[in-house]
C-alpha cells in the first residue's frame, strides 16, 4: 500500500527534523518528574516526630510476614480490614498495626498499584527455579524485563538489589530506585507507540498526518501520565498500535485491489513481505495481551485482517474466472480464511503463553493462585450500568485525550471509514471494540481508570491527525479551517499534557500536596493541648492517600464516611483527611485546608488533598 502524498509537502530533511523534535519532547517529558512520589527517609521527621526511628527489622518482624504466599495473588491484600456496621475502626491500636502503616510509607510510592510489580518479583524464588509472579493481569512481558533490568542495574552497581525487605525498610531511598527502573521501561515502550502512531498516520494519510499523529500522541495527558508510572498499560497500547501498523502493511496489496487503485497482477508483487507483516501482527497481538491482560480486544484484528485479505484475494481471482466457478471460489476462500484465522490465533496464543507460562502451569498445578489473582480483578471490574459506563468513559476520554482530540478523532474515524474503507477499519474496529470493553465495566470507576483508554485515545489522535491532514491538503477556506483546527487541537492537547507534567515535577519536591498537608498536620499537632490529634480517614493510610504523620503518637480511626466523622466527638483537636479527583477544596467555615495544583484526575501526582480541622469537644 503506497502512502498518500504528504499533506504538508515537507522536504525529507524537515520531516526528519520534525520527528526528532517530537521524539525529543517525548523523552524530555519522560525524564522530568520521573522520581515523583518515591519512598524516602526525608519523611522521617513527619513519621516519627521527636521519637526514635523504627528499625526496618522491627517493622518487618511485626508486619512483613506472610508476603508471597503460594496460594495468593501478588495483588491481594495480606491483612484486609473487616469493616464493622458503620462503627469507626481504630487503626493504630497495637505495635503491629503501626508497623503495617510504616511498612507502606517505607516501600510504597504515591501510585497505589506500582508496588504490586515488586511484590510479584519479590515472591519469585530463582534459586528454586520458581519464577511464578502470582500476578497475571500484569503480564510476563512487563514483569520479567523489569526484573531483568533491576538485575542488570545491580551488576552495574547502580542499585543494590541484594537486600531483603528489612534492609530496604531501613533504606527506602534505595528501594525508590526500583520504581525509576520500572517507569523507564514503561516510558521506553511509549517511544514504540509514538513511532507506531507515525507509521499508521503515514500509511493512511501521508507523512504530514503521521507526524501530526505522533505529536498528538506525545502531548496527550494519558500518555504523559502513563509514561511516569511503572505499569504496563502504555507498553500494551504501544504493542496494539504496532499490531495495527503491521496489519496495514500485511494488507497493502489487498487494500489497493479493494480500492481499485492497482491491478491484481501488480498487487501480487511483494506478497512475501506482506506475509511476514501478517505473522508479525499475530505475534504483537499476543505480546499485547502478554504485556497486560486488558489488551485482549486487539485479538479481533486477526480475523478482521484475514477477512480483508480474503476479500482482496477473491477480487483478484474473480477477474480471470467465469461466474460458474464463483461458488467454488467462495468456498475455497472461506476455508483459507478459517485456516488463516486459526493459525494467527494460535501464533498469538503461543506468544502469550511463552511470556506468561505460569498461567498454563498453574491451570494444572496451582489453581488457587489463579482464582485468587483473577478473582481479585473480577471483583473490581464487573459488567453493569452500561449507559452510566458510556458517560463515564466519555468523561475519561475527554480527560485522557482532551476534548479536542476526542471530538476531532471521532470525525476522523468516520472519514477514514468513508474514504479508505478497509484501511480505516483496521484502525477503527479494534479501537471501537476496545472502547466497548471500556464502557461495559466503566460505571462508577474513579478517574485513574482512564489509564485503560491509552490505545483508544491514541487511535482517536490518529483519526484526528488524518482528518486535519486532509483539510490542510485542500485549498481555500477548508485549508484555513484545517489550520485553525489543527492549532486549536494541538494547543488544547499540549495544555492538558503540560498540566500533568507539572504535577509530576511538583510532587518530587517539598511543595507537593502531601508534603504541604503533612506540614499542616504537624503544626496542628504542636498546637494541640494534649499533644496528639484524633485523625479520621476514609481508607487505610498509605503514601498515596494520606500525608505522612507520627502514626504512633496520634489516634487514627477509619470512618465509613466524612459525615460519620463529623458526628463523632473528641476531647482533642480532630482532623479529617481525604484525597479528591476533582480538585482540592477548602471548607473555611469548618477549618478546612486544600492542597494540590491543577486537576489531573488520572494521575496520583500532587493529588488534591483536603485537611479539615475541628477543635476538641466539637461534634
């Protein structure tokens, strides 16, 4: 399939310069703020006050046992709290309770899910040839390379990887380097996604569209966010985009025949290269699922691509045969299609199992750990309230891709299907199936759920780039309108991405929302007449949802709601702490203080946090 003429008619040197600029912006945005929210001994003053600092050995002895159980998923809570009938629960009643809290502040980052990667790696026993991560929604293509990179960094003396949990509890800054490695691995895959977006846009609408698609991809808030988190969603999206790019390459001749742009005899040239692209697509489809399980909808690309191949082949053979053989041709092509789909699906399944061997092994040997891990995921993602899910996914798409990319991208999808038919379907159909999955389980989800939309958001960015490129190719008022729309979409996208980047950078330093809230709480503690505070929270304290404080000095209670906390009495100053997706708020009449920067709800960096202070004996 020949790439259409560039919308911008850029010289080769200018195209190269533009691509280098886009790549440079992406790399710079990944490096800035990559150390956000890491565990550190800089929190000791807040965590222990003037008292002795707890030793890592003591914290682990009291709280660290039980990690890595053979029959439990790596993401399953070791000590879940059983909530009572609306009654508050005292969270720091015993030394073991306090140790469990301190363990989280010593090892966890400000992103609640990043730690499960290291829980999974830490549960392996290489000396016993046990490499079971007990974590399967995050695939082996993410977990094992991160483990390998950590091992390499250890050999290069960049990180100490020889310690046990107790030693890292004494050296949280050293453990924080683990997060940097996993984030860098995720960000590197984002570069693959950028190049795949470039290739798709170029094949669909020319080099200018490809460059514009790569630029939108780089600037989108969801990409900026996920390139700063050690999680597999951006790598999975990159592999899905690579699958689409390979599918377009594998269909080159068939698409040109279907669009009547070349003769069948001409399309036959280069079929070997197209077959290689087909098998490459099958491998990357399986690798996508092997990276993160939520990438499974990309498998629809295999039967879709095979069907489009079949249509092109039928048209080729139909030009030289009479009508009497039409039925025979149709039957033979159907059989070829079924065999091709079966072979492609087998290749994808083999790739998945090669990168996630313990899914098959434990299906026979240890089904309890599969039930534990998958059951935990299914509890979080159930199909219900589809219309509410549609509305929620619309909100998160507008946040992750920006409204400009989302709306222009939808129009671009329609234009691609109308203008390019088969080629447009290769991008739009898997993205639509992915969005359907997104919608089915999207009802009531928090804003961080937007991370699942990276692939769909990227497909919208490509659709927007192709449509805008077409307008810029026109003349007169259409070209002017295209220029205005392109500038507007680019500025809106850059503004959204910059807000996320700024919060990552802010969270690295002392002006992050959690650091500010910690100082406010310390001030209240110093002013409290009895020397301690009565602290209420809506979830178990951890670095991502509660600022650091002296948990052994204050009374810490878990309430079912803020209203229940308000109704409780206290003989000393009482405080309520909560995080928010929609921005920090200050309840001045109730002694409230809000901390945080721009609203970036998909991210946990500089998360808006509210501290409400009420004096003693006040309900």
